[in-house]
């Protein structure tokens, strides 16, 4: 597979679920959502008591946040703001990781890791680069087109990396960081940050990406035009549509949200207290929540279920732990504190003998309950879900660190993934195998580090949520989508 194909493959599970389940190449949804049940206060039980803060927990969270912040501060190029997709393996810049880097800088200021002026300088350098680099329809030597940005950029040139796609969701992750910077840096001497943020967000032509109206395509390449899949399934597309609806120039109509949400009923599973919208890997339940506080606000669909998207993510998190306790495939290590399936690295695309039978493992892949489970766990799964279910997520992170120590927890916090079952020395295609312990990644990934840092901060202080609640475009997008209640009513 070429790197360009791998770029699209990073979202393969999303595209597959969205496209195959929804027949997305000719989507035109107009059906109204029926309201079937009253609003009720619900909160799924994890079976664990609420987590009480202790000095040990606070010290642990302090250490995780500092190390994870250091990842973004020291690996992101200061002059252009190019954040590597992974480190230390040489790769390319990821525009999504750049959005997480902008978010990390704000956290770094508020936690006292770096002076505000230094963070503002770094932020300004990135925004200047993004705002002045060439865009266009040609296949090389450009950074994006129609206000969108290519998924991966060359760390050397800052332009499109090989044949990677113009990504609508990764542009959204970048723009979420841009809007956070716009709202946070509010001092007179930081005016250029606000101006450039406005320019970057306003020039994203969401209507151009609505090639199969009223929904948004996953991406585009100059070689093959639009990718034949649209955002029509439950996943992190919420962020795409909220940003697209709130845009001041190329904003999408309410019909775009309705066309996305009308299919949500097909992803709903009735399972008593864990009835929820299903999406197998946890990142789909996390990304939008990094920047948007979905607590107690509801659109038409969630009103019909008497729930909200925050509660839905809590249930998805609890379901993952329950799955690990059941461990239907019999993988080593799964227990009450070792769990978490999401998109992450893996030991490689190989089959080896395990427990007297051939088992297949994978390299980078979106893993999830009911989808792919090859025994590979990712700290970003519980780490990015800390606000949803701290009583199970924080003990999970602490157990991972305590049980595996330096094999899993290093200079920049948690390495991306590990697999206690994979113990075949010499068979892994990447990472390393520790005899008697299993396979451990040796890379950190920006898009997995970002949710760990930001969501721990949201749990502890609500920092990112409180800043973004003040952003008029976030409020406008949510309001146009039909969200009401909670902080939107304040």
C-alpha cells in the first residue's frame, strides 16, 4: 500500500462503516426524526463507585499531562508548526496533530508549563504558515485546496505528502484547534492570532465538499476527485458538521445535520442501561468531545432517546471495559483495568501460533468491540475517555503504567499501544517484544496523544470546553443543528 493509500486507510473503518452501511455515494436524506420518548436524566453505571481524588491520583495525572504536553512542545516544529504524525519514527506532519498541538499549547500555558508569550509565538507561527502557504488544485507543491488541507504534509517542504488525500475530518480537527486559539488568545498583542484564525476558518469551503448534497465527502484528491464516501454515520463527523454549519461564509444548511442524523437510528442498539449509538473504536466517541461540551445539550435524535452524546460516550466507554472482562477471544491481559480498543498501532500484519491455533494480528488499524480485536490495547482509549467514566479510566491508566512501567510509559507519556498476547520474538514488524510481557509500541502518535492530554484537562478543570463555549461559531453550529439545553441556554 502506498503512503497515499495508507493516509486514506487511517480512516478506512470510518469510511467503510459510513459508506457500506449507508450507501453513501448518492445520499439525499429528508426524513424527519420521530420523537418517541421523554427527556429523562440517565447515567449508565460502570459498577464502580465515583472516583475520589487522592494525592496519588493527582500526582499521576500531573505526570501524564506534563509528559504528554512535552510531546507536542518538543516534536512540533516551532517555525511552521508542523506536528509529526508519529515520533520517533520519521514520518510526515499531520494536520490533525497540528490541531491537537494548538490545544496542547493552551493547556501548557494554563498549567504553567510554558509562558503564554512562548505559546502565542508558536501558535502564531503555525497560523501564519497555514494562512500563507500555497493552495490549489495541482497535485504537488501545495498545502491544500478550497480552504481544506491535505491529511499529511512533508516535514521538509510543508506541502502535500506524496498522494495523501485532502481530508475534511482532519481539516476539522485542525480548525477546532484554530478556533480554540482564536478564543483563548484575547489580549491586544495577540490580535494577529485572532485575525489569522478567522481567515483560516472562514476560507474552508464546506459547500464545495458537499458534492453529494447535503452531506460532506470524506475527502478529495486531484488525481481521483472526491472520495466516494460521505459523513453519514455516527462517529466524529459531529465535529465536521458543527464546524461546517457554524461557518460564516461557506456554512452548510440545517439539512446537512439532518441528513447525517437521520441515519443514527440504524446505529442505535437497545441494551438496557447501555443502550447507545454504536461505533466500535473509541476515538469516534472522543474526538468531537475534545472541543465541544456535549453534556446536557441535545439535538432532535438525542431528545428522542432522553440522552445526550456525552452520556452516549460514557456508555461506549463502559461497554469496552465490560467487553474486556468477558474477553470472548481469550486474549492475554484483558481485565477490569486492562482494556481499550481504538485506532492504534499494532505488532504487524502477521499470523502466528497462539494457544495452539493461528491468530492474525495487524499493524495500524481501527480496532473496536464487534469489529477487530487482535489483543492490541491502546492507552488513548481510556485516556481519551477520562471525563466520561473517570472511575474506570483513571485506574486503567494507572494500572497500565504500574504493570508495564518503562515498556509502555516513557519520556512523552504512554506509548501508542501494547499487546500482551503477542510474545513471538522476531515476528513483530515494528515496536518490540519483551519476553514474558508481550509486544510494545516504540512510537507516540499525535492524534492519540492529543485526546489523552485534552480530555484529562477537561475532566480536571473543563478548560477546553469552557473556552470553546465562548466561541460564536461553535455556538452557531450547535444551534443550527438544533441543539438546546444545558450551557446553550445560559
